């Protein structure tokens, strides 16, 4: 099933689709083992920094071969693409979906760059995500430009034809200094005026019950990145403090297993069985 169709179906069912970033073969395998064990689909995400680290061809081939190896239904997505050029390169490399992030641009400029990527992606029959509103990135203050407004979301989707829209309803990238409070009434208003799939960025550290409520009100794609990096590195650091093993093939698996257990909890969360409701 194509990603667009899957997201539409899941939105109707009131359940989510987890989108996880991967940074190397260990984090990738940790994610895919969880998806395989639970027989759940997943979106695999790559940022520009991860592409630069691994190389575009290596990164996408790792994802494709991993999906095949673990027997998982999944898609490869460019997360927070900052330019049309990068989106084009990723589409040429076989990505199923690309995000063009013009959220820090003026509204009209965000519309224009998103329109360009939407038109480009039609040639590849690929899915396109954009962002509207202020979801603070790592190192940025959370006191930014504010939440996504329903009238702007409606206008943005109508003008761009974008498939998915990441909205600002109280989340941020990275960990939170205090428990976030999602603006659920605002989410409901946005969902009522736009047909696009709604995306929640910055889910790391958000209480599961808030995420599940958001899913029941229209969020479908849920991004997870920071917690994956954190649990992998913290587990690895703890392991290295207690032994002098130099064979990384013996040291890394415990951190990979920690990623698997984390992602299992998130996959069960987005399945949303206790909160699912049909979105009309």
C-alpha cells in the first residue's frame, strides 16, 4: 500500500503511524526488530545530517535492505529537508516521501517552496510533508512564533496541495524541561478544516496519553528521534564504563536491544487501541 493511502486509512481508524529516525546500522536494526516483532508498519526517516554522515546512497540502501531483511512494511522519508535541491536528490535516490521545511520562512515563501516540491514529487509519485507554525528545533527557544492557526493551515494546504502537514500544537524537538501540554482543542480545529495528514513532531518525552488523545483527534504521523539517540548512547556509555571490550560487535548489541524495547512501546502507543475513534 502507498504511504498516502496508508496514512489516510490510519487517520480514519484513529490510529497513528510511527516515523523513526535512524543514524547507523545499529539504530536501524533496533527499530526494525521492534516493527518486525509486533508486525507493525513504520516510516524510516533520514535528516540531512544523517545523510551527510552516512552518504546518501549508503543511507537509503541501508533502509531498503533493512526493511527486506526484517520483513517490515515501511517507507523511507526525508525529515526536515531544507531545500528543493536536497528533496530532488532524495527523490532521485528512491525516497518514498520528502519533507520540505519552510516553517521559519514567511508564510508566502513557505507556500512557494512547498508548491515547488509538491510539483516535483508528482514525477516520482512521492509523498510530500511540510510544516506550518513553530516547533522549536534543538537549541532554539520554545518561546517562538506560536501555534499553527486553523485558517492558515486550511489556506496553506489549499494553495500547496501538500499531502501531510506538521503542525505546532505545543511540542518541540529534543527533551522538555517541563511536561508539555498539547493544544488538543486547536488540533481538533485544524483537523476539521484540512484534508492533509497531520503530523506531530517532537514526540520524545510527551506523555503517551497525550499522544494517543492527539491521534484520536486527527494526528496520524508521529515522529520519534531524540529518545532513540538518547537510549542508544546512554546504554552504550553505561556498558563501556563496566568493561574493557574493544570488539564493537559485542558492545553495540545491548544498545541496539534498548532501542528495540523503546520503539516497541512507541509502536503500541500509536496503535492507539484504547483510544481509537473514527475521524469524520
